């Protein structure tokens, strides 16, 4: 894992309903693995700072007033799977544009100051001419919010959990430049968060072996109280899973593979006791595709860190 522990790191999560499992995960398991070049993260959910646009994300990073933030959002790739940026509308006003290389390059021209309306209009006209349509009035709110964040020089490190973005270090550097941070981290593969909901009673060893035969791509984990299997089905955003176990006590699995030092209670009480629900984060690895869990070295190995080129800023802040 990382070489230390960065504490009190807020988790900012996209407000779409599909990301609710992310909040559930970090509410239960507050340790997130960092890259080998950085620290692991002791995190807390910043529930009030959920976002739906890049503009909102920038404003929320400013409000978080932290030196490191963990941000969870979808990555955006082209049809061939090459990473382009974040799958996040620039703003409600410019919902068809995303923080990709051409947009981020346009925003780098305003690092160090807040442009006036005429300068923004000229930049939007140029963007329309050479790239794609940009609605009038798009750049001024973004440039203002970004400069207000940068001049505080508070946010230094951005830890992104956004699929595949680590495969485009140029975009990571541009994103870091416009945000004014020193380092950006992102996975170079697709990743996911999933939840194991209430399950039937554990099976016998023979029944578990039969399940393994029917699910040859499942990962099998063996521990002091028994075995469990997880098969992640599908790729990218559309995934499901299958789970099977021979034991009610899976605390060993949670401690070793998901989050040590947790408060997870493995067994739901009652006449027909069952394995208690839990969540996990995973990275796609291997061929054929499999996955690595948060406390495995292969999870850490998918995280890419880039140093962001230094850009001078001035101390201009707009409060309205």
C-alpha cells in the first residue's frame, strides 16, 4: 500500500443515484488505498458536497477547504476505449461539453486571473470555430470558480477514482493545472463499486464446489472459517455479481481484502442468520478479465500519479 496515511480526506461523489453505493462503501470502510508513490487515505463522506457538473465539483472542492480530496465519478473514453477525461457535464449551461483535453486547454489560458466578459466571449467564439459548439456564457463562471479555488493554494492533491483516466496523463496534467493542484492520481483501468446484499444461508462444501463449476470466472477466497466466491459479471458501467459462501463469518475476508480495522459485524442475528451485507471497490485486472480488491497490491498497481506543472497565480478572488 502507500507509504503513510493522509487523514481527514473528504470523499466527493457524483450525485447520480448509481453512485449511492460509493457513499455506502466509504461510510462503512474509511480506508482507501493510494498509489505506491503516495499515501493511503483515511476518508469521510462529504455528503453535502455531491456534484452533477464540473462547475459544481470545482465549487465543492473550494468549499471542502482541504489539501487532499478523493473524487468519484465516471471516466470518459472514446469508442476504442481510449480515455478522454471525465464523464461530467461542464455546467448546466453547457451540458454537452465535458472536461476533456480541448476544453481544459481552453481553461488553462485563464490561469492566474479572471477574464472579463469580452475575453470569454472571444474564447468561446474561437472554440466554436475550431472545436465544437460552446454556448455563450460558458467560460466566465468556470474561470471564476477555478481562479477562486487556485488562489487559496489549499488543495494540493486530487485523488480521482474515475475509470481509465490514468491512461491519459496529458489530460490529468491539464486537469491539475486548471485546479491548481500539485498531483493528480487516477486508475489506468476500469474500476467499480459493488454491494453484496442479504444472501441465503451458507452452502455445504459440495454445493460450493458445484457453484464453482458453474462460475469458472469467479474468484475464490479461502479463510479460517471457510470459503467464499465472487464473480463480477460485465464491464464498464453495466455490471452485476454473484456471491457464494460456505460460512457465515466473513470478517476475515473484509479485514484482509477490503478494509482492516473496520466495524463490520459479519452475521445478521436471528433464527435464520445470514451473512451481513457489505460493499467493495475493485479494479479490472488480468486476461481473461478478473478484479483486484482494495487491499491487494494489484489494486494499488493500477493507480497512476502525475506531477502537475507549476503555473503562477495571482490573488484575485471574486465573492459573487
